[in-house]
C-alpha cells in the first residue's frame, strides 16, 4: 500500500504545502503535491496554479495557459491568475490577447500595480513604446516599491534620452532589489549617454544571462554591449556584437516579415510609375483650402540622415509646428502605393477623390493635438520619401526639405542603431539589405525631384554641423520663416516633441561633429556594400575617401 500523506482527511495540509513550495520557488514539488490532490478528486485554484507555474518554468507556455485558465474558472476574481494568463499569452506571441488579459486584470483591481506594469511591458513588445511609459508610471504611482516597474521605467526614460529621470528611477529600483537587471541596463544606457563606455560595458556584462533572458531581451542587450564596445573604438568586437544582435532579431521576425513584399520592390515599382508617367499626371489643382497651416512642409530623406536634428532646430522657432514621426498618410499609402492597381488609381484620381484623403490627413493632424493654425507645419517622417508621388497629388503646394548625409554614414548608422522592427526596419538587420534599400529610395527621390511639380531643398547634415547659421537660415528661407538666433539654443528648449528615434539623447546636446565620417572606422566592414553606395556618394558630392 502506497503511503499518501494527502489523503481525504488532510486537504488543508496539502494546499498549505503547495503554497509553501511555490513561495520557496520549488514549483516541481508544488506540482507533485497538486497532482496527488487531483488524484483524490479535489479541485482548488491553487492546485491548477501550481501545475501552471511548473509548466511555465519549463517553457511549456500553452500547457501553463490551460492550467491557469482552469484555475480561473474556480477563482474568476483572482487578479494574479489573470496576470499569469496574460504572461502566457505574451510568451506565446499573442500580444493582443495578452493586452486584453491585462485590461481584465486592471478591471478586477484598478489599484493593483502589477497589471499596469505588465501591460506596459506588452505594449513595448508590440512596438508601442510611446504608450508603454504611462503604464509603467501608473504602476510606480500605485506601488512606489515595485522594483521591476521602477527599473523598466528607468530604461524607458534612458531610451528617450531623459538621463536624469532614468538615473533616479534606476537607483530607486536597485535600492529595493540590488540585482534588478533592467535598472542595471538603464544605468548602462545612462553611461553610454555620458560617454563612460567602460562602465556601460561593465553594467551590460553584469546582467548577461542567456538562461534567464528572453531571446528579445538578450538581443537588445547584445546591441547595447556593441554600442559600449564601439565607444571604446573596439571596432572588430563591436561589429561582431552588432552581428549577433541583428541575427537574433532576424530569427525572431524573419517568418513574419519575409511574408511581406520587400520594401525595395515596392519602391522600384513606384519609381517606374513616376518615371514613365506623363508629367501632367502629377499636376493637381488643390487650393490648400483644407489646410489650417500657413505653409506645409515635408521633411524627408532616409533614416539616420539628420532629420531629427533639423526638426528639433525648426521646432524651436515660434512660427513652426513640427510633428514627430507619425504617419498620417498610412491609409492613403496602402490604397494608392501598395501595388500597380493602386498606382493606376492614383494617377487617374480626380480632385473630389483626392479631397477625401486631404481631409483625412488634416483630421489626423487635428487628432495629434498639435495646433498648426497660422504656422508652418513640418511633417517629419524621412521614409515618407516613398510617398512622394502621393504627396505631389495631395499637396502640390507643399515644400520638400530633403535631408542628405554621406551614404556610408547613413547605412552604417542604420545597421548599428536599434529600431522597432517593421517591414522597412527589418531591412536594416543586414548591411547589404540596408544599402540596397537606400539605393532604391535615393533613386526614387532623384526621379521625383526631376518629374514632380514640388519645390525641393536639399539639406546636408554635414553643412548643419560645420556652418549651422547659414544652413539653418537656408531652410528657414525656403519654408518661409525668419531666421532667429534663438535657433542656436535648440538643445535647451522643450519643443514638446516626443522623440523616440535613436537620436533622442543626441538632440539634447549642443552640436557635435562625432557623427561625421563615422563610416571610416568601419571601412573594412563596409567594403561589401560600397559598390551599391558609390553612385550616390558621387551624385551627392561626397569624397570617395
């Protein structure tokens, strides 16, 4: 006869020992006891919770989800179970289901910090970092000693270039939990911003533990370590670390993004349409009556071409209202630019149809809360270069500031920096793909400058650095505002822009020339893509060496 210590007379003892084992982190023992209890036909939420935690510890997230859901049928108002269900959905990649689960948890207990923290975490995974911070802030407001929320909030601030806020929250987190990894990473990012690269490396290496990290977290940390190595001019080590980061991110996203048409293919089709269509195709009679702004400017080019710096400078002007990287043409772009049928529709569209999309654009501006009345409105989204034919038909009176930077610096920076992944940014995970897309977009830009009836101004990043006053004055004259000496203090002003690009920290500093000619340190690594970039190096007047 097998001895059973959890027989019919001792159910409370069994539940107590399950709880004790879970608190001790011994989920295997907790699940073993839970199995014995179930064998006696007794059902209790703690029993299923213990089994779920054991599955979760072994990475069996679907099995864990089933156990937590069973537990919820017995305890429907248990916010911790609802949180556990949300975490399972995250681990299964079902982020929208996870967000709904955390919303349900918040509804169950609006004063519980944990579901706010988890929802912020999930939004960040979903590429909505701009929304995640408010949930981290709410979690900290509800529980000032929530070390994980403090650490993650610190990292969010650090990534946004808010260095002092990041330091303060990271230190608070580490006071509560000296080993909190995200707070340690946040201080590493602070060290990067302060150019203490050796200290940044030390902090990043201190938390590198592939066993306890998610694949995404490990990839992000590898990229930050690469930045620390780059700062110490350990170029070969840095490039190897960037390679590991990009390969890991590619593995996470390849199945999804390889299902899309490659951006370069889309760009080539648009370029062919513009090149081959009669010039009158792009004429438009739009009066601008729908526009609440005095003038309309698009700041375009390519990622990492200095658009964030120029936008910050212009946004410092009282006569300018600038919008930071929100795609107000996304729906029109999908309709008119996604395939040949859409391009045919764009070339044939009459003014009544175009007015619908003009109005939708300005309604989108209104929803951002930005007051553009009586001002020059600057819509900055560099990759909207791809949408130049659409812009020409919708806004023929708009002015285009086209940002240029040495193509080698652009491609090298696109590869090095850490972007949220979308179909375009996926191309930046390899130097070859980044260079190929750059060449395609620049070809489209050149064709559009030649064929579209839009006013263009080329603005060079290097000119802004070497001769700020003349460079900025030329842009001011082009967009129709007076030059102001106050523009020189752009880095000291709160323009209200929520900058989330990799340039967030840099634009809070005075002008510096470190970004000019960075490619030379990676000359050997860039050799495979130089033949693709050579035509544009020459076309834009950059020296070959």
